[in-house]
């Protein structure tokens, strides 16, 4: 493999790309995500037609392990491709970002053609082409993949990420003895990475591997994710908040009602961010996007591991609670209200106070309401919560009458 030059010469074209990169990175939320995809597409298109000096052309593809089929079998067994973000993995990436004082951290599952970003901190995205990602190199062996300066590293200097993710440290994640994913950290500037830091990153990876052994999502969620082809995985995930989108959460609701056993109840929560229009009008839509992302993260941290959360539309979220009666639903709803209101959402120089209203409904084992009826009950309870002062939990009256002790 031909090594790259010691340092790419900063000609006018390189400087222009860096100016675009800097301007785009200053955006927030969904704007940044859309900008970055466009940036990558533009760079690939233009660089392929007008390379400055041949530095970024004809880079050989990273090798593929001879055990790739066995590795992919383990990827399918872990059943996480195409699934939404989960708090148990978000805790690990948040901790990695703080421990190493880096702007970016990620846990991804490496599929055949795509890397599924199961948990991300510091940037936006759901997936990336495996061939363009550093994680493709990371899953080749059990050691660390360390890129101190991507612009001069022979393995990745030709990557579309080289000017964005300059420093990279990643370690493989194992399931059933196979390398199925990566825990990694990154920075937009070069960095050194010592032995103690490397040991700490491996420790975090071990914690992540323990979580991989736990089948935390409900069977309905796993089945829904498994029904997608790999190249269509993100079709059921809300890009901004990394939870299920409206169509997916409604499918999950129907699946849970169909699976409900005679002695089991299913509950649903409808959650609306209070005064969201005022937040957008006062602080701008990028601030509103950040509020939606933070609320989704706090929702994931508040629900039970088998519950499913989806973005129902606009500022409204929906939580499906399998095998949960109204008492359990109210406990979760109150926990959600407290978690969302516990601290304002930081955005640029502002700290935005956020609260929510929650409507609860439950279908008992004896009533087995259909999906539309149950959603209607939750909607009416949500309306009651909003007209009664907001930042509160209300229960549909039928659920109140049928709950134990009432």
C-alpha cells in the first residue's frame, strides 16, 4: 500500500473543504446531520473528478476477515441491527466521552455493508457505509485500532471522514466469541493515546459486551428490527431522536396487543412536550431539535428495559409497556415527568426549561381493547393533563375504574 505524504499540502481546495466543514459543524441537530451527509456526497463527487495531486485516489479497500461469515452469523444472533438507541449503551458512550474528554463517542454494530450506530455522543447519524468507516479496520483483530491523525494514516487517509474524525481509538466488541461491533472515541484534532487510556477503553468495552449478552428489548421490537433488510434499517427509526418512528411504534403496539396473554395487560403513554411551539419561536428550530433529542434520551433512561418508545409526531412521543397494568404505567409516567423536568436543556448560551404532560391508558386482560381504542383513551388522558395545568400525569377514567384498589 502506498503511504500518504507526511502532511497533505493545504492548497486552496483543501482550505475550502475545511471552511465548509467548520461552517457545517457549527450547525445543530438535524441540520448538522443533513449537512454532513451532503458534505460527504459532495466531497466524493468532486474529489473523484478533480483530485489535486493523486493523494486521495485509488485507496485499496481494507481486507475482510476469512471468518466474516462466522462473524456475521453472530451479528444476526445479537439482534441489534436496525434497533433504536438504548439507555444501557448510551450510559457507556456518555461515560467514554467524559472519561477521555473527547467530543465524540460511538458504539456501533458492524453489518455486512453498513455500520449501525447503536449509540452516539457528539454527532448525529444512524448508519454509515462499512467500507468508509474506521470500524471496518477495528473488527479485523482483537487489538486497538488507533488513528492519531487520520490525514496521515495509511489505513484511512482516503476516508471521507478523515478531515472530520481526525483522531480515532476503537476496540472490538465480542458476542459469542466473534467481533460484532466497536466501541470508539474520536476528535476533530490529532491526539496522543497512552497505555492507561487504552486499558480504560478496553474496560468500557467489557461493560458493553456484558450488555450485549442481555436480550433487553421485547420480542416484538426484535422481530420488527429483524424484518428490515440491512440497507433499509433506518426506515423505522426517527433520525433526529434515534427512537422508533410513528409507523414502527404503532406496529409494535399492534404486535404487543396480539401477543398479550390472558393474564397480561398492555399500557400506553402519550407524552407531549409542554409549550414546544414557544421554545421554537423563542430559541429557534435548532434549539427545538436539541430539546427533542434530550427528551428522547431522558425517556429512554426512564422506561423499563422491555418498553418501547417512539416519536409519534412533532413534539409528541409514545411509550408501549408490555405486560404492565395501569399502576405500573403511572409509575413509569411519573418517572418520565420528573426526569424531563429535572434540569433545563443547554443550548448554546441558553438553558431551556422543559416539562411534559403524560396521558396513561391500559388495556386489561378482560377488556383487550384494540389499538385505536387504547390510543384514544391515552389521547383523552393527555388532553386532560394539558388542560389541567401541564407538567402532570393523567389516567383515562376507564383505567382508574378497573385498577386494583379503586
